C-alpha cells in the first residue's frame, strides 16, 4: 500500500496540534506529531509520546522503527546531525532547486522509510506529519513511495505573536519547563518566512489546501470532514459529538504543542484573547511587518 502523507506546514501557534489530533481520531488516519523532532526530542532527549511514555519506550514507536529500519536503525545522533546539515528552513530553496548532495539523499531515504514503517505497523492509509517546516514539505514533494498532500495552516499574525509571548508549560520534559517564547518582531519575521516558503513549495504538490485557523475554529467539523473527503477517508465514525465538540482518544504523537496530551471531550472555540490583551506596541509591529501577506490571507 502506498500511504498518503498529509504534511501540515506553516508557522507555529496556528492551531495545528488540535487539528492534527482530531484527524488522528478517524479510522485509517495516524497522527504522528512533529516527526522532524522524533530523533532529537524523542530518542535523544527522552521526551514523551502522546500516550505518556517516553518515545523511546513506547511499544508502538519501537515497532515502527523496527519495521522501517530492521535491526539496524540509523543512530539518532547521526540523523540529528543530518538535519542540522541539510534539513533546516534555510535549506528549503536548495531542495526546491533539486540539489541532491549525498547527505540530502541519505536523509530523504530515512524519512521515506519512516513513513513506510508507520503505514506498515498502523495500517493507516493517511499519515499526518505536523512538522510544519517548509523544508519537510519540499522533501516530501520529491519523495517516491508516498502520496504527498500539503495542508498549509495560517492564522492572523497578531494572534500568533500574542500566543508566542504567553508562558506555556512544556509537560514532556523530565522537569518543569516552559516552551520557547518569541518577541512580536521575531514571531512575525518567522511567520512571513515560513508562510512564503510554504507557498513556494505548494507549487510542487498538486494535492494541497490552505486552511485558516479562524475558519477551522468557526466550523471545525465541516473543515475536518471536507479535508478528509479530499483524502478519501470516510467520516462515518469520527470523534465529533456535535459540530464543534470532539471526544479525543490517546494518541502517539512524538512532539508538538502540549495540547497533544488532551483527551476526552474538547469543545473547539476560537482563541481571540489577543484582541483584548495584545499590547499596542506588539500589535503595531506585527501589523506593519505582515501587511501584504496578511491582507492576502484575508486578515484586514
């Protein structure tokens, strides 16, 4: 079976975690989380799988790695080194230009085998990879043995900027820790770069869709089921109990926003606290820098 890989791209704090975990609750879909970080965070740092176990102790991920690589999996430090060498955001243009140094070819094969291993073990016809990095989407576009589907998720950059400033606990570390925070300037710069690069990558992936967080939050069930219809996935036994409430099971995401650990009944509502709480200085910086692209996405 040739699996479809639904690659979620875009800058962080755009609602990708809740969208992915909902998708993963449907039969035939496996939510893998931010697969780019499997090696560094999951296998080297010992962070937790969505099931609560450290990724390296999770029986499912052990089976997936065995199916992908047999008894000789690539050392995590080696893969982490490859990612630092060839798989950073700034390498996206090189991948789009089809440059193929030996390290890039090796890394592409590692990722391809991982996707195939996930499909073989889980039986999923659709794998959701929420790594978000535009390089990963470019890598997928030229990959054999999988069917690529690009989901470009965007959110108002002012809301994103506000979210990156809020202290957020990081529960998958060994001790108390917070997720990284960004200033409005840094967040907006990343929002521009990541979304522009994702648009360039999208030209190479015929099966693609852009979803705004605000539209998803307003009509979560309709947006999810429309997306699944594109992928050929039935929605008869999904997690929605009404148009905006879902019952989420335990998942096996390897990395991502702490929201991936939520289970049980969750009601989807737009997080619009930024409208009341974002300081005017941050609002002004973000609005000015993001102006052209923000308007193109419909954020006036």
